[in-house]
């Protein structure tokens, strides 16, 4: 139940926040979510837990904006790749990141 509620809110809040940032600040859909994620990471001292949940919520507009950027016609500022090809590019990127970015467990705080 908690997971479903978290997904519901992240989808809704992420989409609304992404649209608001893109529409009101003139950043466009491809830069709006990236700016929020980068600003939260580099310019705040918020807890990592809160940063995780913020990033979790922002994955919705980030994914949507990247997809829109790849799929939209060039006249609308996109790359006109097409939905199937854009999906293939995103899947390849996800697989590459999983395979090539090393995942290491952080030291446990009690062993410090």
C-alpha cells in the first residue's frame, strides 16, 4: 500500500512540478527537471533521504522530458527520433549505466 501511494504521488507531483518548471521559467522540458535535480544536490544541505525522495519524484518529469526531446519533431525543438527508436535509446542507456557504472556498498555507519 505504501509503495502504491508513493508511486501515485511521485507520478502526480513529478509531472505537475516538471510542467510548472518548464512552463513558468522558460527552461523548456528538456532542461527543467535537470536544473531542479542539480540545484537540490549542489546548493542545498538537505538530508540525503529527502534528496532521494525528491529525485524519486523528479524521475517522472525527467524521463518524460528526455522522451519528449527525443520524440518531438525538430520544428518543436526535438530530435525527431521516433517513439520506438527513442525507447530503444533509453533502454540501451539504462542497460549501459547498470553494466558500466560500478555499484559499491557504502560503509555501514556502525563500523565507522
